[in-house]
């Protein structure tokens, strides 16, 4: 395939297109809206056409404007315009074939661009989903750490319980059994016994039942 460097200058490019289209210099000048002498100077390389004139000539010759701009040095080949220029100057193709090939080529390029953009969006969405999953994993790990801490706290409480029970046993051994209120059981029983029996007699004194006293009084009177 010919490259832009292998192709003639813009004047020769326009002349070849005109001859392939089988139209005269005068007819092309009229269709492009320029004078006949001016167009002749362009084809011979004596005048450099403006972007507007190039656009008019491209429309009259039924070629893409980018291809015309590329040959005039107004456009680079980053967007595949070199292919369009090569199609436009191919002498083995008819004008209809050139137009069809140019349209097909541009359609393929647009479709590839659309697919590339869609793929980029899909990759970005996948990357975002991966980041969200990583965040969920970190949150789960934090919950596991909190649960482990709670287990450690419970284990510590259970470890403290035997020590508390040992202290209670020591207290019982020292003071004896206690009631619910914390009062020693023996002291409670002793208090209850004293209450039921009444006040204990003083040491050295005897307590005489009332009936015995009455009998002794009767005997004294008889005697």
C-alpha cells in the first residue's frame, strides 16, 4: 500500500482525482467554485490552496475532506487518513468503489473505537467491584477480631470465678455457715434458743415453781 510520502503533492493528487473522475479542469473549477486559472495553478503546484478550497474540491471530487487535508499537509496520519488518501488515488478503482471503501473503512474504525471504550468501562467497573469486595473482607476481619476480644474477656471472667469461690469457702471456714443475709448460722440458732427459753437465771440462784411455793406455805400454816 502506498504511503503519503509515496503519493504526489496535493496538486498532483487533485489532478489524478479529476482525471480518474473523467471531468475537465473547467468542470471541476465550476463545481468547486474556483476560477479555472486558479485551479490550474493548484494542479501544477504553483499555488497552495486554503482549507476551504480543499474542502470544496474534495466535495466536487467525492472524496473525504480528511484525505484532502492529509495530502495538503494540514492533517497527520494518526486517524488512518493515509488509508483514505491511498484509496482516493488508486487508479484501478472507480469513483463508486473508492467511496464505498472509504465508508467501510471509516465504519470499521468507529466500531473499533466504540468497542474499545466499552471494554475500558467494563474494566473500570470490574476494578470498582474488586475494591468493594476487598473492603468487605476487611470489615469481616475486623468483626472477627472483635469477636475474639469478646471471647478473651469472657475467658477472663471465668478465670476470676474460681478465685471468688475459694474466698467464699475460706470465709465460711473462719466464721461458720451463714444465712442468706450473711449472719452466721450458729449465732442465729443461739439467739433463737435464748428467745424461746427466756432469760437465763443468774448464777447461784434457784428458781422455785409456783405450785411448790403454795405447798410449802400450806404446811407452815398447819404447823
